C-alpha cells in the first residue's frame, strides 16, 4: 500500500511506496495512474535557483518525449537517446523543486543484488572479455554523442554514472536529473569525462600500451594535454574505437588489438619483508602448469569468440599505418583530405533500426543552390562558401531517400560559429536525388509538405546536414520514427574519417 502521493508538473499523480531503495535514502519506487513503475528521487534540500529550475524544465521536456516514445515503441529503445535515464517529471512545492520522477533502470543493467552494474565492474575482479568491453564503450560514445548534439552536460559524471549489461554490449547513463546546458565551465566537461571512462573501461593494466593503435594513442594524448575545446569529442572516440578494434567491414573484432588491451595488470612487487616461495616444490610446479594451461584455454576461447567462426589459426596483425593526427583537420592549411564524395561520404551506412542505406549519387556541387531557404543562403554567403560535397542514399527497398550535404570552412572556429548560429532555426537545405533509377523524379516534385527529418552536426572544420523523406512524399507524421534514425546515421557516417581510415 502506498504511503502518500505526489503530483508532477505534467499533472501526473504518483503513488509513492513505503521504504527507500538502496543506501543513503531519497529514492523510492512509485507508480503513475497507468500502473507504470517509476523512481521518485526526493531532494533533501529543495532547489529554488531560477537557472537550475530552468535547466530542469528543459531536461524534462526532452526526457519525457524520449522516454514515453521508447515505452510506446519498443524498437525505439535501441536509439542511443533511449539509453539515458532522463527525468520525466518534476515535483514542485512552494515554487521550489523538491524531487524528480525517473524511469526505472532496465533490469539488464542491474546486478544480482538489484544495484546498478557500473563501469567499475567492467574491469573489476572478474573483467568482461576484451571484445565485450570495446562494444560497451562504443555504446557509451553513442550516448555521449546524444548529449553533445543537444549541447547538454552532466557535471561530475564518472564510471558510477554508466551501467552496462552482461547480456549484450550495451550501456545506460543513470542519475541524470542534473542534466543542464553545456555552457561556461560545463561546455566541454563531457570530453574529459568520456576520455576517463574509456580509459577506465578499456584496459586491465594501468597506462597506455605502446603497441596500441596509433590513432587511439593520439586521442588519449590529446585528451591529456589539449585545451578543453580541443580534446577529442564523442565522435572522435567513436571513430577511433571502431577503426582500432573492428575489421574494415565492421563484421568482426580484430584479435590482435584485443590481445593488447587484455593484458593483465602486473602483480604487486614483493619486498624482502615478505616470505619468498620455496625454490623446489613439485606441487607448486604442477599448479603453475595447470594455471598456464587454463590461461591458454581462455586465450583460445577469446580468439574463437572475437575472430572468424570455426577457425583457430593465428590472426596476422594488421600492418602499422602511418601516424594520423586528427588535429590537422582543424585548419584548411593542414587538412589534406580530398574534397570529394569518396573522401567525405560513406559508400553506405546502417541506422539504429538496422536499415542499410547505399549511396546512389555524389559529387562536388555549388555551395549555394536554389533549394535552400533564404537564411541558409545568407549565412553561407557571409562565410564565402563556394562548394559543397553532396550525396543521395536509398534504403534497400527504395522507399526512403537521405540527402547529405558536407561543407568545409577554413577553421574549426568558423565552422562551430556558423553551426551554432543556425542551430535551432527553421532551415531548408537542398535535397539531392539519384541521377538514375528510383528517386530520380523526386526532385522534380514539390516536397515542401512531405514529412521529413533533418539532422546536423559539426566536427573540426566540417559541417554536416542531412534530410530524410519517403519517395512517395508521405505526410504521415509517424514516418519520422524511420526517418529520424536514417538522418542521424547519415551525419554520423560522413566526414574525413572515410578517407583517413580506409
């Protein structure tokens, strides 16, 4: 039986159950009027600072939309945005925030005692296998990318805020009621936090191995030494992990790289104050032999799981590639990436709904075109943009078109300023169609009223814009559940990494 009820700012009433959850109090189970179980987090000290209240309201609006959509559409739970424990309601009293309502953490991210299975345990006493750790960290990058794209920060985030699943390499960001706009000191705080999380979850031994993939080594070096705004972003880490640990077709893990990160931590050094083992002991020798045999069996098992099925042959290490410093992409004078479709556009990509899209056309186009809205034309003109790389993609069933635009400005600062200036404004970018086959006639029709989803991003000196819509120009708003993942995936797959990680 409930102890009492509270009413959220959404108007929803929550019946609060007796008894706290976990250690320290403040967390209680509750149910809404539809019987959905939630968590009520009660604050010991109410929050009445106007800025913090404004931040909480913004996080609520975003979180409620994402969580309720994920609960209504199970397939959308695969989206990275659904892997964040967003606040979904606020409890106010006397104009002060006294608590928040949060979704339950999914059971797959809980340990046997009901507590969250945090990133600390990924490499703890019984660490997960190397390929599994990499998979979890790739998902962590996806989650951080969601925060970066929405200009959000979670101050103080560490390995206790990330839960992972033993069933499959997935991650879930928890304790998210402190989400706020990434402004001031918080603007780049997520970059350092992500670097620390990857370092925490990747290696069993301290330090960065000398024979680790050079691209990853450079990312760790930048994370340690660069200014906050120049530390690697979530997209940098995502591309770096995939390039280092996945085969070129992303169909399997590279066992040579997995062995490097799976080296155990060295045992503590002994001193003369500790008794030394006897020099001759048949039983001890037999035990060592058994331990070595067991270790060989474990290594063989890892090779079988991470490599091609059905083979136990040794994997030939991939030849070392020349060192690549992503910082060269920040300025046109040092960026030697060809400004071509093959260098900046992926030949294909797969979205969060597991739909594959293939490039049907691509090339260098005029930067400013008739299909753009006036505000886009004006700002591109002010930045003296002359050319763009454009491409068009279709899904395998030839139903959805994704149009992709890539623009390069002289410096990262200019690209960031342009992107931030346009962010949040209504804007139309030219839709590029295939030059032959399905989709060629779409550009001859008026697509203005069709349901579409647009996505944008920036990294280094590049700006990416995508638009997804159905070839039949449907106006059904539910089409966005398929269009949004496609537009997002196109932007994430574009960029100079297509050239440098070939």
